[in-house]
């Protein structure tokens, strides 16, 4: 999902730089000078970088517990699961945000079916529906509040 979000961000950036026109009352000559467009890109960039850091943290945690092999404890496995779930929630929310807000920076013409930019949102939405983050958030909350490790499931 992170890769799809990063790809959508790059596609939007390319479109904004080469096709998007500035808003009528923006008083700027090109869309890349619009302060609201710049703000959107700044916010999305921060979200992408934060999610990427959490994803790397999750990969590192998984590598660590994988290396423990048969000495892995239930507690260590649970903590790793929480780390991974935290990254998953962040990445899913960021990906949905990027694939939705990309149209705010590209403009109405970018919604044309000929560009197929909606494919980014559809792909992310499909993934988020197959493994709903609500259950991850529940597990994270139960860990944060009650120090309970998540139940082992096919999705954990």
C-alpha cells in the first residue's frame, strides 16, 4: 500500500507540474506556486515519510523476531504484531489520504477516465477492505490500555 501511495504522489506531482492550471483567484502564474497546493504536498509528504518510517520499523521488528526462531516468546511475538499493526494502520490511512487528496492538487480535469488516476484509490480501498484496520486499531488499543497481546489470527 505504501508503494501505491508513493506512486500516486509521484503521478500527482508530475501532473501538477505539467498540466494543472492555477486556480482563477490564486494570483500565481502556475499551479506549483499556489500556497494551498504547496501545503497539500507538504502534508502528504510528511504522512508518507512517517508511514515509511513505521513500515521500516515493522520490517526491522519482524526480522528480529524471525531470527529468534523457536526461542521467540508470546510477548515478543505480540509486541512485534503491535509494531506491524501500527505501521499497517498508518500506511492504510496515509494511502487513502494521498489517493483521495491527489485530486485536490491536480484539479478537476484529472478526474477524466482517460487518465485512470482513480485506480490508485480503488487499489488501496480493495486492500483496506480485505484486511480492515478497525481490528488492528482494536488490537493496538487493547495493547496500549491493557497490555494485552493480540490474538494470533491469519491476519496478524
